[in-house]
């Protein structure tokens, strides 16, 4: 929201100005700015009778717009404020949870734990009642007033942590960092409306060396359909990168030069996985390095340099990776046409033989006939099948 924007307070019952739960449970999570903003909204709440300009809030709290918006988003994240947008903005205040209600929310509990630690959290957590709760017959006292006992509506449980843990143990998976991983899983469940089973299937598919990777899970969740024209050669490698692991993809690439994946290259793949890259993106990185020269080994420094660019650009799919490579080469070609011309001259005078696909070369123009393309794809498939023992 900008300083000149206006908002109304949402209509509803005025909240009690009790800061105990807000200070004890929420303050370590939201910090001083959001804490002050919530108290401002609570103090000036008028049941939606008049509009308030954002600049009034900024002036009173001595905030800038950026601090105001960050504080407001924090209050929304912990469900102390709900924001609704029509022609104008409406802010609804929610009472902070306290005691048992706060600790039953796994996200809030995990957030507080990360801020104050396990020992301090245990000191705040309400003690569980001992023994078995004894019920009474309400009809005995309110006969005729109650038609039947109304069941208590359970609170929504977005992520079944216990069931997820049992399934992990069966699948021989473990957390990388339990506290931060559980918090991330809770947030993914709510943001993408996933139950524990969907989350487990995603965790299993993106795990690294037996440990779940919330970074790779998030990358998978962020993938969107890409509408672009890919050449037959590009489409072939896109399909291959998505149908197998990065290690299998590299094994088949190196087999075309009669070599095998070495330990250092395996470590490179694992390192990229731990950074959060999906295997399909790693495969494209390896293909670019493979296509760069005729060495029997992958150039690790080159891969990491391109990977850093992919990370900055938020690349989460093989399609996005190829489009990024196209853009970089177009920019390089436009910025240094003379260098490009000299490079072309060197290629004409000193042609290099290569077993690699030409689609990733910046000057490539696909002029093959359908028959030639079919034969080339058949050759690629035979090469890729040799490692699996499926071809001759």
C-alpha cells in the first residue's frame, strides 16, 4: 500500500486490548514494527465508520512505506490481520491466539521455536492435563434446551506431521533439518492446498541421498507450463532430462565419447541437488558443459558459473533453462557483433569435430530434412539406450 492509499477497518466486535498473548507468543515472531502496527490498528479501530489514509499511520508510527507494508504482511501471515480488496482496502483485526490454541497451530509453534529455542518454548507451553477428562450429561441440566449435543468442529489440520513421519520411516527418508523442514512443509501444505500424502510423494521424488529437500520441493511446486517453440533437437533433450535422473543423463552423454562418470562429477551433481536444483535443470547444465568442448570430463567451474546465473533467475525447469541460454546468447551476439564475426571466421578456418548436438551453439540454424532428423534422433536414442543394454 502507498502513503496516499486509504483503507477501512472491517466491521465486527471490538477486540479486547489485552497484550499478554501478543507479547508472549507473537512478538518474537513478528518483531517490533508489526507489534506496533497491530496496536495502532487496535487503538484507532472505528468499526469501519470512516476511511483512514496510510500516511496517517506512517506519520504516527514514524514508519516509511516499506516498513509499513512489511509489517502488515507479517500480521497477515500470522493471521492477526485479514486484508480484503474491492474498490478500496478493508482491514479486519483478529485476536491473537493464546495458550493451547497457539500451540495447536504447528506453523506458529514452529516459528516461535526457531526464534526462542526449544527450552524457552517448553517453558511457555501450557502443561497437559493429567488423567482422563470426565464428561457430564448436559441434558440433565438443560433438558429441552438442547436438541442434541453438537459436535465440536475440529480445527483445520493442513499437515499431518505424525502420519508424514511414519511414512518417511517406511520409505527410509529423513529430515535435513527437522524444525525448518516441518515449518516449510506446513507452509507448502497451506499455500498449495496439499495433504500429507501429496507432500510425501513430492518429498520422495525430490529427496537427496535419503533426505528430503524442501528447496527442491519448492522448485517443483513453482513449475509452470512454458509456452515456447522448441526445435526437435531441444524437445528430444527436454524429454530425456525429465525422464531420468541427472546421473543417468550424464552417464549416457559420456558414453557417446566412450567415458564414464567419475567421482568428482557425481559429487558435482549432489552439490547442485543440495542447492535446490531439480535433476532436469542439472541435466541441461551438464549438457551445456558437455557441448562446450570435447573434453572427456565435465568442466565443473563452468557448470557452477551457469548454475549461479540460473539461481539468480529462479530457473526451476528444463524449459526455462533452455530459454535462458537462448536469451544470454542473443544478448552476447547483439553486444559484440565483431567478436561474433571473428569467432565465425575461426570456425571456418579451423573446423572442430564434435559428437555433441548443435542446438546449444549460438549460430545454429536447423536446416535438416525430416528424413535426416528422424535418422539423427534414432542415433541419439541408440546411444542413450546402449548404457541400459537396450540397443546394439
